[in-house]
C-alpha cells in the first residue's frame, strides 16, 4: 500500500494562510475542488469521532487506524487528510497537531462559539458544512463543501473575537463527515 502522504490531493494557499495568521481577521475560507470518490462510509451511530495528536511520522498510521475505526474505506480521503495535516504542520512550523475526524448524524455543537486554540482548520467532506457568524451580525454563513475554514482561537496573539462558528444541523437520515486540525 502506498503511503497516504505521498499523493495528497489537497490545494493549499500558503501565502493566504500566512496573511491570515499574521493579520487581524479571525477567519479565512478557501474553496476547494470536489472529490471524485470518498469511498465506502460505514454505518455509524449518532456521533462517532476519532482524534489523535499527529506528527509527520505518525500521520499515515493514525489515519489508517482512525478511518478503520470509523468504517471509512477511502484512499482519496486518507491522502487528502494527510496532505492537510502535513501542510498545516509546515505552515505553522509545528512538530505535532491535534487531528479529529468526525462522522455525525446530529448537530454536535449547536451554539456559536470560539475555541480555546491558536488556529483550527475545519473541512467538511459530505453533509452540511460549518456555519460562522461575524460578531454583531445576525446572519449565519455556510462554508463551502470541501472548503478549508481557518479559525483563530482565543490563544492566538491576534485573535479579536470577531467571528464565531458552530456545527450545522444535520437533517434526519443524513450524515456529516468533517475533519478538524488544530494547535
């Protein structure tokens, strides 16, 4: 089996992410391409998630284990997530980051909030996408499917409490698969 990190299918705009990290905005949304195939997604309960601290040398092993635990059989998804983790580690000059892969049939976090992290990257592979709201604005915005949503958390030195996010409602009988990477 080929290593998942050797063929990432992700798009990453390093300059835009660097401007976001150094700037005074709390969110960056980068649209991405569609996936040809997500492979087989097994039956899951109400919420099922896998999380782990990952390093460059553990990404492939953790993804194989985690996706197997979630009953997801998708080399394309594994390659994309591995590419995202690698790009995230490189972009922020990190040795490790927290990876969470979640399959849910319900709204796991219904209130708009800000996380206690430096930066979180969220992307949704199927189902409803992350919602966000600017402070003082009642309108809720939806991230694009497959889009990369970078959110500054309270630990970031330029965080300004200007954007809040939440998980979306998942219609009855549907599922949502999302990935979050943070430090």
